[in-house]
């Protein structure tokens, strides 16, 4: 739960910084065109996150058998 809220907070901060940089003229609007070209990276990152979560969870072993 804490990790999810932390991730959401970081995402909002990054989006805000990008929009602020666009507004102040530090970042050209063509940035969005390049970002759209990199959309497969979001799928790769999601897959890696799922794998890390799956391997980091400890298995519960029933020793009563």
C-alpha cells in the first residue's frame, strides 16, 4: 500500500515537472511526440515490476503434511 502511494506521488510529480517545463519554455512540445514513440517501454517496465513482485513474495510452505 505504501509503495503504491509512493509510486502515484512520484508519477504526479514527474507529470507536474514536465508540464511546468513546457509552460516555462524549457521543454519543447515536440517532447510529447518522442514520448509517444517510447510507449513500449511502459509495457516492459510493467512486466519487470510484475516479475520483481512475484519473485520477492515469500512462499508459504505447509509443513503439516
